[in-house]
């Protein structure tokens, strides 16, 4: 039986240094049902309306940060710790002190919000739209709404901003994917299953509306309107694990329903990308910035773990100055003045400072640019040779050759070939989009299974002048290489006529009608998108291009190892890269000369 809907709204004006409204009800205009939110607002906001910062997601507005991830919370900037701190969201105590209300919504189907739990769907974006407009209409609201949050609470911003709800005045997607298919679910067409499963099982289904024993598990508050049976809850959710496995192409209804036009985003935008987010969010922040239709849009690149930089003092000052400019009309730096601030602000990764060490990463310098990618970029081909070199000189191939490796490599049994540059003679900056052009084939092995596809896993690695690999801080504080890229060769078709196709970044649509055959023994030229990156290679340093048939070091939580998506019947055998007069292989690196 569905629960009876009750009035759960409570208001506490005394306990905290702000007014705390618990479980306020937002009626949905876009569909039947409601969303429940917590409101944290300054005590004088009834007489002096304030701008509002909104987050909407499934992680639980009532789950304390210290319970959600105790180790992370122990490392958070103390200025952003309070009894109402929550994972990846702005801290109410800090922001109410600075003249903002904070509204934190339980996504439909999660926490105290009944309904179907269908994360990242169009339906839940429509509910978010209703929450934004509700906030704009409240008497304690100035009518100016900002979106500020990390990860899920960033990725959801792009979609709702493209619908331009009333009152929305600025967004700050902090490390948040903008392309559900390409950034999160199917890297180069290959299912990124391991993180989806980890994420779903730990952070989403554990907070579904009606789930029993949440409080006993220190996972927030039990569903006040009552528990639901497992059968009822199963009927009220769409499992991302199942949906992403069952759907393969962007024109499948599941993926197509999540598409939107980034150009419809009109509000001021501060997109914050992390160079270490090489398996989930990095691409989305940069592409979102590039294609948003906002008059005032800014890209800021950072380093560090996924959870902590959002709360660094210097980064919060950036957030607040940007939001003050567009939500309060208090522009201290010139965000709202066209041409006043350079739109791109980069951190430059030079030297080996270790990983997961925020203090050491402060050594990295910053530089602004007037556009992305920098107009002075020199796209330079580094050619692969049969002797496993990377060279700027095009090799003279007098005979054909190939280098082979086994298909279906895994993180525990990597199958790969590495191509290495000579030591750089001069300090060289690489910043921007990377692509690789390879000539590849597959053949049977002794199992006599006929392969029908090839999965390419590419990695750029940085070797220091002393000869050791330099690792950078990954999403979870793990050591990661410079960057990665992927391609399922049956999805090799590109669309040079698409408006998002660029010389430095071929556009691939991943449609069911784009599938091309892969026949053993046939050689296929392919262009592989490698995600954007930055590094300053010091004199004597080297770059490695690694070509593999599966995940390699640096993949962390983000493995591509589903036995159905990467089946032996489809991918077994031997993979090869071919060299010769008709087979040119290269990786194009974006070299940045010094500013004149």
C-alpha cells in the first residue's frame, strides 16, 4: 500500500543561528506528487528577503556529512562544518552567515520525497525545475536563485539550467558531468559499469523513500510516513545498473530522454573542472563551458581530491564573489562586466609534488586565458613507431609491421603497449584536447572464437627527468596518470558536419545507425578522443602513450569490466596496431607556447 501523505513541515527558529525549516513541501507542477526540502535561512529573512542556493539530489538532505563519509568530513575546512553539513553541498551555517538561504531537496523517490526514484532522468530534472521556481516565489526569497554543488549536485545543474526556470540567476557546477552518455556511462561506447554499481549501491538505493532501518544504520532519518516493502520499493525505482547495461546507443529511448541543448543555458556560469577527474567529470565541465549559451561564462581548473577543494577557503571566496555578483548585485571582481575578467583560469601542473597532498599542490601556479582552448595552441603530432617510440618526425616506413597484444585485458592482467618520447629538450606545456589516430585490427587466438569488435583503452603518462612516473591526485585521492581515453571500434564513425565537430576533437554520435563492422584481419583507421589535460613537461621529462585492451593503472573505481558488455564472444583474440606506408599512427598533443 502506498503511504498516506502527511504534512511533515516543521520550523525551528531558536536552536540554530539560522531558521531551520524541515521537510517543507514543494508541490510538483510537472507531474503528480511532491518533493520535500529543508530550508536554512537567515533569521531576519522574513523582513529582508535573501537569494537562495539550491541543491537537488538522492544522497539524503538529512544524512550528516560525518555519517555519510567520516574520513572526508574530518578533513573538511572547519569553517564549513556544522550540524547540517551534507556531502557535496554548501554548508548552511557558512552561507546563511553571508546572507543566503540554502535549500536542500530530497530528489523524488529518495529521503522523505515519495515517488519513482529515477536518477538523472528528464522527469527528475522537471521536478528540480519546480523546486527552483518554488524557491523564487517564497516570501523570504529575493527571487534570485543560484545552484551550487559538487558532482551529482553539479551535473544536475546543466539540465535544469537549459530549461531556464523562473528566478534562476547563476550556476556553479563544481566537478559535474554535462553529458550523461559520454562522460559517465559509456566511455567511447564502452560501459563504465563499476562506478555506477558502487554509486548506486552505496549512495542511492540506501536512501530510497520507504527503505527500512535507515536511522539504525546511521544513514539519516527513517521515512516518516512509513516503510515500504522491498516489492513496493522495487516498483518505485529505475536501477541505473540495469538501464545502462540494457541500453547501448544514444538514440535508445533511455539515453535520448536525457539529452538537452547546452546552448539553451543562458544564465551566468562558473564551471569548475578538476584535472584529476579523468574518468567522470573533467570532460563535462570543459565541454559544458564550451557549448553553454551564457553571455557570462567562466572556466576554472583545479587539482585535488573530488570532495575537499569545494570547501577550501580560496575556492569558497571564488564561489561567493561570483554568486554575490549575480544574485546580490555586489560585483567585487568584475564578473558581470563583459571582458573585465579572463574567462579561463588554469592551474598548471609542473613538477612531482606527489598525490593526495593539498598543501604540496599549492606549488602549482595559475594562469588566465582569453578563450578555451588557448588560441595559440600548436597541435603537434607525435608519431608512433614500430620500435615503440613517440616522435615529432614522421617515420619513413620501408616495410609493414605490427605490434600485437591480447584482447580483454583487465586491471589485474593488463594487456598493453607503451610508446615513449625521447627526453624533452625544452620545458613544454601541454594543455587542451588530445586525440590519437591508430590503425588497428583483431584476429582469432587459440580459442577459435571469432572476435567482432575491439575495445581501445588509451592512457597518457608523464615520466619525470629522474625516470619515475609522476602521479596526480585522482577523484578518491588515488594516484592517476595524466589522462585517459576510450573507443569501441565498431563505434568509430564520426560526423565532421556536426556543429560540435572540431579539428582538434572529432565528434562521434554513438547512434545505433552508426555501428560499423569489425572483421578479423581487416585494418581500421580510428580517431580516439582522449580527455582534456594539462601538464608542464620539464626538460628531460618524457610522455608515454599507452594502448591497452582493458583498464590499466589509474582507473580506480571506474572500471569497465561488465562480462556482458565486454564479452569473450565479442572481444577475445589478439589486437594489433599496424605500421607501414599506408598506416600512419600518431597522438596529437596541444602544445602551448609562452604568451608573447
